[in-house]
């Protein structure tokens, strides 16, 4: 099951590994990951603000949800196993 989830959440795991190498897994790592998540989702929201195409809005909504679920997977599963 973990191998399947790791292949699905490749991008969030890659971001988590990058943060882990530079900052660590502790509180500073979690705060850094959350800040990066909010910056990326805010940027995507600003880009798609004037677009009224439902498909594009739905696609970015799914991508934001993917990043959020991946971030939670990295916090509660991926980083816990590597400790």
C-alpha cells in the first residue's frame, strides 16, 4: 500500500524530501511545508481568478486538494517512517 501511495504522491514527497534535507523534519520543517503549500495555492488562485472556465477551475481545485493530501501523507506517514 505504501508503494502505491508513494507513486501517487510523488510531487509532495519530493517537496518533503527537499525540505527535510535543508531544514529537517521537526517543527521548522512542518511550518516550511505549510508556508510553501499556502504560497503555491495562493499563486494558483491568483492565476485562475479571472478564468470562468469550469474545467480549469475544477482542475486547479483538484490539484490543490492533491497537494494538501500529499502534505498530510508526508507529515503523518512518510516522515514518521524515516525517523
